């Protein structure tokens, strides 16, 4: 009888020990899972082709590799897929759009995306054509080639209003400004509407060309050649993420890389004439 009791006691001890070990393993796995989730080290960044992709390849990838991150780049050729890809999870963050576009897109498509930080952006600017100085305003009739798509045309009107060349009606939504919103021309000028991609090639035929930043860059026109660039930060571009990713360590790491002193120095040399993030002026 004593032997039977002893054997049962041994079996019970073994069972308790196995259960304890199993609990410890489960606890360890959960800790590992939680740690793994917080230590995301592979990040997929989506950009449009061009300067934003170059920033990733030339600086962000090698810089973040120093801290053990692997940065993968996906370059898009349109302005719809980067937000859809972000919402669907095939990329982690995108860099290509200004806030008015992001706000309109996520509202119309019911996407829970948020802006994160600003990035250096090629500004809309006035460039010489047959005219050589804006001092010519008021001395003769001047022609300006401008983009005919609604978004860039509204930006152009906002800038012309800012420059005092035209006056827009009060109380309008300037992001949707159109010809009917022009209250008056303060100088004798003619706006010649063209497809945005054609504007750089129009400079020999007009006095001045108002060129969106991406088309100036793709045509090899330095932003430092601009006679005037749009003020404010309404149309500076942002990085965007899913709202559910706010506060995660990898998000902070990406933001820190884009706002680092090293990136600022790189941008000042590589992207001279760009509009830089507003926060940089405050640091």
C-alpha cells in the first residue's frame, strides 16, 4: 500500500512540474510575441518615383540600417495606390502627398490614415521665360503659363493672390479656387492654361511660367532659379501611416531619421531650394 501511495505521489509531482514548465513556456512565448511585435525591424516605405524615393534610397535606408532596420522601398507611378496600399497593409508608411490631398482622399475612401511629419518638398514657383524680372509687372502685358488641372490651378491662383497680381474673392475655399473666384487682376496679365507637364517647355513662348515642383524637378530646373515660390506650408508633403500604428517604436524611428541633423544637412545639399518642414525652423 505504501508503495502505491509513493507511486501516486511521484506521478502527481511530475504532473505539477510539467504543468509549471508548460506555463513557463507559454509565458515565455507570449513575452516573445509581445517583444517581437514591438521590435518591428523591417519597414516598407511607399513613395512616388523621384525625389521622395531618392531620399529613401540615398539616406533613410543606410541611416536606419545602422540601428538594425531594413527599409524596403516601393515606388508608385500614380497618386491613388500609395494610400490604398497603406490602408491594406502592403506598405507601412507612405511619403508623397500634401495634407489637403490626404484629407480629401481618406474622407472620400473612408480610410483611417493620419499625417505624421513633413518632408522636404519641391515648391510651386514662378520661372523666367521671355521675361526676366517680376519688376516688369505694370510696365506691359505679361503672359504666364499655368497648370490647367483643378488642384494646381487653385494653388497657382492662391500664389498669384499672395503676390498681389490678382485678388481672390473673400470667403471662398481657396483650395478649390477657379477663374470665377478671381475678383480682379491688379496687373495686365494673361493666364495661359496648359497641361502641367508641358509648362517647362512653354518658357520660350511666354513671359513667365508657373511650374509645379515635381515638373520643375523632372525637367532639371533648379528650384533656386525660381523668382518666387509659394509661401506657407499648406502644400508641403507629409508622411502618412495607419492610425493604429501611432506611437509604435518603428514609427518614432522613421520620424527621427527624417528629422535628424544628418538628414537636414543631406537635404540642404541634395535638395537646395525645396521647402523644408516647418518644424525645422523652430528647432
